[in-house]
């Protein structure tokens, strides 16, 4: 059985997060994942709120764009969270959406170098090392943390393209795959990740749309616009997008298919006005 997580949707008000985090922990999920998109909520503050409201679940950042995050500052923030809540933080980072990075004057040319150097620098700092790095994009001169964590949080990347997937396999502790990727896409991505040098300990994480509904037409009213946009972004027909949209009875087999393809953590992204109810239905289906 994989780890089962649930996402706190970016459109929900931040003040709803503590109660939501406590509720999904009570439901028995393993993880809560948070989104950092431009103009919505910041991931570090959101992670702190979620950790403070819970006692057991792991909280994942999915994902912080490295062009917006100086690696020294990011390591300082992560270290604080990891010291207070050891073993409960997953640091997700990525290239950032190009248009958004351009909007805030943070677009960088050497995107692969920036991501790799950021992961390397942040991990070194979290391990308590004194880091000197004069890279293509990251420049640190004898920087260290006064309070590094005793349990270093895993650093995972949210990436899409083959070269970035190989990079993730080379330097990250895991990889996040976006909503819509099914077993075939997972297998292809894992091939690139393995070519980067990842071993069995590399955690493959997949986000999956969830909407339990026996009526396809009614489900489409809730999910159709988002599904269409995601299919367009991935460049696949809508009917080929992998989701958990449909009857609850279909969920166990689909979860098993992702697990068989190599996914270790499946993060449910509930769609519609009742995310807790959707999550409850999915968990009940998985429990048999």
C-alpha cells in the first residue's frame, strides 16, 4: 500500500488550513500537501500552520519555485520547521512557471543549473555543512546554519521534462509528478529518473484528481474545466488523463496500477465543494 496524501487546494482560504489539516489527520491520511503558486499562499507559512495543527502526518511543499527562493534563506526556513517537527517535512522545489517568474522579475536562463545547485546547496546547509558554491546561478561563500535540524527533510523536485527528471534522479530524494500522469507516464518518467542515478530510495510522488461520483455528466460539471486545462498542458486528449474521477469502486484498482508502476506516495486532489467528504469516500473504498 502506498502512502496516501491529500492536497489543500490553493483556492481555499488560508484561515481554513489548520482545521482542514487536523481533519485529514483524523481521517488517517499519511500526508498533507500544500501548493505555492504566484498570488496564492506562501508555502513556508502554510507548512508551519499545518504542522502546528497536527501531530502525526507529514506535510509536503508542492512546490516552491527556486527562482524565488535564495537557497540560504530556504534552508533557514526549512531547518526551523524540521527542528520543531522532526521527520514531518518534505521540501518540494521546482523550476517555477516561466510566465509567473517573468512577472516578478525572477526568470533565470540556466534553469537546470539553478535547480541542481539549489538542491545541492540547501541539502548541504541542512546537513550542517559549511557551503561554498560558485555555480552558474547559486553563489554561497562559507555559509552555514547555526541551528541545522537533527532530521534532514527530504528534498524532492516537481519536474516534467526528461532532462529535469534525470536531474531529479541525480540530486533529489524524490520526484513529484503532476496530476493526470497514469501508469504509462509514470513508467516513462521513472526511466529518466533512473538514468539520472536514482536508487530504490528515491520517492516517486504523484498528484491525482479525485471526485467520487457515479454520474459522469454531473462529475463533468465539477471537474470538466480543470481536466480540460490539465490535458491541454500535458498535451494529451482529455479521455487519456489519469484521474480518480468516477465511481468509488474504481479507486482501488487505479491506486494499485499506480503502485505497480512504482509510485510510493499518491496525493489526492479533491475537486468540488466537499474535499473532506471526497477524501473520506476514497479512503473507505481503499479500506474495502
